[in-house]
C-alpha cells in the first residue's frame, strides 16, 4: 500500500514543494492550486479512513523523496534532521564518536574509525557491527540509527558490538570531531610537495593555502594536488582554491539556467599564492562536482597537468531553498561551465532509456573546446585527464565490489589474520590476490548482475517461457553459466584497479588514513607519474603548450 500511495501523490506533492518555495506561477497557477486542493482532500481522507494507523509525517516524507527520484539524484527534500546533517558536512565539525559508519538492513557497521577519536580510543575497528546503543536494540529501531551516535561533547553512550561472531561491550565519551578538508600533506621528494584535498567544506581553501605555503617553506618547487575520490561540496571553496594558483580576475566557472538570476559568472577575487609553480592535479572516477570545477578550470587555463582517470561528470548546480517547519528543498538550479565553455555533465536525467535510467553522453557526441593556449578538450562526461593511468579507473565491476562491501569484508578478514607493525613491511602480492579471487569464486558473484543476466531472467520469467521446452531452458542455464565465468574473468581483467582498492582498504586498518597517504607517496602509480612529469620541465611545458 505504501508504494502505491507514493506514486499516486507525486504530482500533488510537487505542487506543494513549489508553492512553499519562491517560484513564478505564470499561466499554470490554476493547475497548481487545483493539484494542491486534490492532494489536501485525498491526504485527509486517507489518514482519517485507512484501515490501519498511519503516520502522516512519514508518509509525506517518503512521498516527496520518491517523487524527486524521477528528477535527478541531487534534487532532494531535507527534513529537519537532514538539514542539520548538511550543516555539519559543510561546517567540517560535529560532536559524535569519530567514525564513518554504514547504515543498512537494520545494522550499523563501522567503516572507518578516525585516529585518536572516541571510537578509536574505545577499540572499535572497521567491520565491527554495532547491535545496541544504550537500551536501544538497532534491529528494532525504526528511525535514523545514525542519529543515536551523535550527541553533545562529553556525553557518554554504552555500545554493544559484534566482531567475528562474538559480542563485546564498551563505553564511549563523545567529543568534538574536526573534519579536515586537507587530511594530509607532505614532501614527496626534496622539491615536490603533495596535498590531499578530500572535501570542499568551509575549511577547504584555508587548509589548502596553509598546506601550500608550508610546503613551499620546506623547499617545494612543484606541487601535486590530489582530488581523487573527492565528491565535491561548496562552490565558493572550489573557486578560492583555483585562486591560489591563478591571478585575480580569471573566470573560473559560469552557471546557466532557465531562471535568469541563476546565470552567473564566477571569477577569482584575491591575490594568488603562486601563479608559476608547476602543478599536477590527480582525479579519478569518484572526483565530482567541485573537484571537477577545480581540475577543469586549471586544465582550461593551462595552469596544471591533469593525471589519472576521467572524473565522475557532475555538471549540475544545487541550491537549498527554505521550506516551512525547518525543512529544505535542495534543488538543481543550473548547469556549470568551465572557462573554455564546456559542461562536463555525464548523465542526462531528462532523457532516460526504456528502463528509466539516465542516458550517458556518448563519446561520439562530445564537443571540442579550446583551452587558453589552444589545446583541445571535450565536454560531456567528466574531466578527461591529460595523462591517463589505467589503475586509476573504476569499472562497473569494481564499483560493485566496493558498493557491496566485498573488498571491505575481505580487508576485515585480512586484518584479523595478519599483523604489520611497520608500514614498510606491508605487502599485498599476487598470492594474496589469488586468495581474494578464491573467496569471491566460492561465495559466488550474485552481488554483481550484468544487464544481460537481467534481460535473460526477465525473459525466462514470462508466461511464454514456460512453453519454450527443455532445450531452451538448458541453453538458458548454459548461457548463465558462461556469464558467471566471464564475471570471474573480470577479476583478472580489472586486477590492477581492484588490487589498488584492496591495498587502500587494508592499509587503513593498520595505519589509519594518514598511513595510507604516506604509503602512497612512494608506491602509488599516479603520484609516481606526477612526480616524473614535474621533474622534467620540458615535458611538463610540452603537455601544457
């Protein structure tokens, strides 16, 4: 009943969201008013007469969020709790236990405890499953379980958690958690500085500037700026970071919309730190939004060499709109364009395929643009690096391994069986990878279903399929077996990128994120390539010219 209800109130709820915001009704005012009246009477009758007790707030919350799914994934309704969570993300600080967690299937799994914060001090490890917080059993809790971990600094909570099938108890004292935009910076060699920019919160530009200036004091004559897996954030921070390397008055990004007031051109506004220092920017398929503004602008202005893999491709701009009772609508208002004029949005949410999926821009449809010095760059699918590194790519298969916690779970198992006291002694070789492959093969690959499998299973579940006969059924089973083997073969095809993800996940277990970054300074292929390019000025200049 709940799903049917959501679908039926989509249009009326959309009308309400728009009425609560600031819009121009124009000629559709009557239609909006009509839909609101229909919705109001329907919602009232439903709650008064439905056979079971209903929760009006929950129904409305679910209905609005379901409706917005038909637009793009960035247009979202925020209830009061969502609004507070967004403020925390942008501020870069909150009070809690200091751990990244995953909430699903009525479970809370510790993904990463942050060094020297309450969860870490209490001995919690990645992979631990929290089953009870104070008197609340997580499996029975219907609200947002993540909120249970937050609270005022110095307040305490008692936790029951499970590790390798055994239950443990611990007590934590919450504290103020600082979320650094720049979690790490150091010298790669005596002349090359390295900065990891992980988030675009309110601290991003200030921390990047501080890292840049300190590295220059330490002798850095060239810089590697790592934006890999940075999901983006505040637009103004991305502009300020580009401003560190380019002069005042440069156009960094332009936004275009059907609403005139959202058509804006953003320029650098301050004196830069260094407009001459050679610069490499690292990106991958999880570098998105503000990361693409930074990398795209520096590429278009011929200010940096971009290395890695094609970025995510999010060229849509959102803005929060206040609604009533402390709620908000985060709505996509425009597209952004890099200095050369390209929009790098990869998915077209307004033109979907027969399954309702957004259509990805075809490489044959990319449009060519020119950088400041006349180099050719393209739109339509993320920032394409000047130099590609195969291991930095993330295939759909690898994404499935990550999303289904296959790599995460293996890292947990590896950590529980092996010990490394010294990061220099760490190794994850082919023999270990073969063990990983065997684990995957024995567990099956049901977590990753190809489009061909989906189509076959759909066809064989029809009424007509029952009349196909045993021969067809046998061929169907043989084809599925062949597909399963091809998925096993994918473990070899994408070995480099999978091994990179395994190494990263395992290293964090032993040496935290700081240890991972230190290890990458001398072992990461993209950083090695960046260092090589920067060390050869003629080659560096040739790429940019």
